[in-house]
C-alpha cells in the first residue's frame, strides 16, 4: 500500500519538518523549463535537501538566483550549458525533467527521437560523474527513456537497477484526486496504486484496492480509468500548444523525490509506485514495470507484486503489457 499519500507527503514538505536531516545533494537537469522551475522551488522547500544544483542548456543561473533567496537552509547553485559535469559533481539524487513536451495531436512516443538523445547524453554524464546517484526520470516517453538510461549505465559498467526510477507519480496523483472528487472525500484518504507504465493504455489504476472506489462500476468506472490514462491529454489540450502538465508534475516530482529522500535516510515503510527494472513480467519480455516499490538506503529495497486484480483490471493490464513491450524495445533499439 501507499505509505503516505501524495497530499500528505507534500504537507510534510510544507511544514518544513524539523525532524528531517538535511543531508541530500540534489541536481535538477532541465531546471529552466516548465516543470524544472516549480520543481526546483518545491525541492528548495524540502527539508531533506542540503544542496540544490540547477542545470539547463538555458536559463538555470537565473532560476537558481531566484530560488536561492527563499529562506530555507539548502544552498542553491545554477550552472550554464557547458557546466553539466560540475552540476553533477557529488549528486546523490538527480531529477531529470529535461526535454521537449507534447503539443495537441502528439503522442508521448512522438517525443522519442528528440528526447532519447537528451536522456542518452545526460545519462552518459551522470554515469561518469555521479555513478552512484539515484536518477529520477520525468522526461517522456518515460516507458522508453528509463530503458535508454539503464542501457547507458550498463555500457558504462556502473548499472545499478535499484537507482534508476521512472517518475509515474503524476498518475497516482491524478487517480487519487479524480477518485476523491467523485466520492467527495479528502484525497489524503483515497490513495490509489497505479501500475504499468506512463502513457495511455500502459497506465493501470488499481481502484479495486481502494475501498472508497467500491461503488464505482460499469460506465462510471470505465470513464474514471480513461480519465487517469489520458489525463495528460486533458492538460495538453487545455494548454493549446503551450506544453503539457508542469505544475501538477512539479508537485508529483517533488513528492516522489521526498519519498526517495526519506527512504535514503533510512525511514522504513516508504512505499510508492515507480517505473523501474522489475522482475514482475520479465519472463514475458517486459524488463521495466511500474508497481509499488519500497524505498530504502540503496534505492529500491523491494518490488511489491500487484496483489489481487479484478477481471477488468486484468484486461487493462494485458493491454498495458503489449504497449510496454514495444516501448521498452524501442528504447533499447535506440542504443544499438
Ligand atoms: P519545457 O520545454 O518547458 O522544459 C524542458 C527544459 O529542458 C527546457 O528548459 C530545456 O532548455 C531543457 N533541456 C532540453 N535539452 C536539455 C539538455 N540536453 N540538458 C538540459 N536541459 C535540457 O518542458 P516541460 O513541460 O518542463 O517538460 C519536460 C519533459 O517532461 C517533457 O518531455 C514532458 O513530456 C515530460 N513530462 C513528464 C511527465 C511525467 O509524468 N513523467 C509529466 C509532464 C511532463
Ligand atoms: C502527463 O501525463 O501529463 C505527462 O506525461 C505529459 C504529457 O505529455 O501528457
């Protein structure tokens, strides 16, 4: 189960918890962008962060100067385009929202050719400069970018599958929020586990595992699942060419990072979904899969099985696996 809901996690960030040890060096790659800026702001507020390095091919020093005036204790530094290695020096957690976002009419897969090179190059530098850091990939298509980064680390001889994460938290945030809206409850009390991957049909919310969703059946259930699977499109269309989700994603990214910080600091029972190297469907040729994982000092401590699924969820899972297989193969093929 989800140890702490997304909303509860953020409220602990907001309270500037004094119990958290400020001991993690964090680097954001893509800090000047639509996600990168608010994400950097939220990381500046996180009590676990000791040092925050902000890198982008444009604009990071300005973002860093701005964020650095916030009166929390972490130190913030900005880096120019030619300072990638310096930005990664000493990083323990690297968060990556670098790359192009969708416009209306595009799929996440349409971003592949541009973003694959971005992830390849950033992962190559990270593997060289900070090979033991935990890397959290937000860049789309996440389903293919995580295999690419993993292969880069493998080729560099420093691959630790426990430290590479695809950030699928926005799906959890959406499923939780949409369900709470329907049943009229506080989202803090309706956390939903979402498994599979991060795009359309590969996103599988497990509403059967959340008691608050028990009364949602038939067409209403299908509509809710569809809204979670295609919530990203809702934002892309509403932004009408100005990009995709940035603010909710910054929140989701900061929430996932906070869970990772707590796990790294030795807190027990920090469990949240993430798209990682996974044994769950490896025998079917699916090397990466999002499911609940327990975070700990070494990154992924434990990968949870999916638990019991309804017949409908089994059907959704089948479609997800078909999509994932193709996305993962495409990622691997990029580096052949
Ligand atoms: P954006 O265009 O606003 O920002 C991207 C930033 O990346 C820009 O500042 C750009 O200069 C920078 N960048 C590009 N190449 C770089 C490189 N080689 N090194 C460093 N920085 C580089 O886009 P955005 O809205 O912030 O979205 C970023 C990515 O996140 C997109 O791929 C988007 O699809 C993805 N995204 C993922 C999720 C998710 O749930 N995982 C949610 C929303 C968006
Ligand atoms: C999302 O789910 O909002 C992101 O993956 C961005 C997108 O392209 O939809």
